[in-house]
C-alpha cells in the first residue's frame, strides 16, 4: 500500500482561531489538513465555505508537489459539487473530494456563469482535473463499493480519481463511533488497487487504527482523536507508524 498520509480534520479545531490551529497541527506532524465542507442539504450540518478556506490557506505553506505536506484535502459534503470546484480552487484547495451520491445532482448556474443540467462522476472528475485540482470520490456507509468499478477502470486517466474516501461514520458530525462494517469496502479496493490512495474518515484514532490499517487504508482522517489529545503529535505519529508498519 502507499505510505501513510495523516490528515487531521479541522472540524474539531477552534473555529475562532482556525489559522493558528492549522499551523500548530502541521507543526505537530500532520501531512494534510482535512477540511470538512457541509452545506446543510447533503448533510444535516453547516460548516464554512470557500472564503474561510482562502483565509486559512494563507497561514499554511502550500504543498510543494502532488500529495505534499500541507495539502488541503477538502471533503465536500455538499449537494451540488460541480458548482463549487472553481471557487475552491481559487481559495487554495488542493484536493476536491466530492460524494458519489451527490455527483448526479443538477448543478444550477454557478458563480462563474456556466450551467450544467446534469453531471456524472467521470465528467466531474475530468472537470476537477481540468481546473487544476486533485480529485477524490467519497462513499457514504449506505453506498456499495461496486459503484466505483467503472469509475476506477476508466481508460482515460483524466477521468479516474486520485483518491477514494470510504466513510466510516455517517457524514455530518465529528466524534461519532467508528463503523467497522465499512472496512470490507477498503479491503476489496486494496486487493484490486495496490497503489490507490484509500482514505478513511470517521471515528479513527488509536483504538481503531489497527483495523483500518489492516484493511489497507493509507490516508487517515482524525478529528476528535487529534484535537482532543493531550499530545496530538504522539497520536499523529502513532497513526502513521501503524499504517506504515
Ligand atoms: C464527518 C467528517 C469527519 C469528521 C471526523 O462528517 O467528514 O471528517 O471531522 O471526525 P472524528 O475523527 O472525530 O470522527
Ligand atoms: Zn471528512
């Protein structure tokens, strides 16, 4: 499997000092920052949008290369993912991870003026790449992993995702209980794709990382486990060592 990438979720940060919290988390050893965007439609919660990401980006050094340290991994829990790609690119997002379940929804007129009646995951991935971003595709617990077959086998590299995110909680809130029931999806993907970046998100921490690592996940999101820790650096290196062992 590819090497561990630890991506603390800033959903558990102090939003009143987000910039400082992000800098500190990078200093504590984070590889990426996982940025949870929620619109109150796709999930029953609202976080923040592109203007906040743009301000926070200014505090953290941009990543030097593909998947570099400081990558802004934006997890788009939004109903109209195509509509916001350019906005988030301009805000400094590096990886735009949309939900499969939202990819078919109609995108109304975007702030840039283009309109698209319908889209598909492949078209959306191509569009994200054309906008200069890495593309991720996320699955909710209720979505079977087989929906990814055609997407991952697409002969056109531009239409294949750079990362798959398997949710291990229902998206919407931090601090929920890890769902081990989702790990067979990770195992199935890892078996077929030894080099794929497979991210897990929800309930990850020292108590659950073994199962996730055994299943083959290499990109580890952790919100409450990192921000709630007495020693976040220790938790970050423990998560990394477990994946890399
Ligand atoms: C939940 C978010 C997660 C969340 C994880 O919808 O996608 O990224 O912040 O938080 P923990 O690690 O506390 O489960
Ligand atoms: Zn997330």
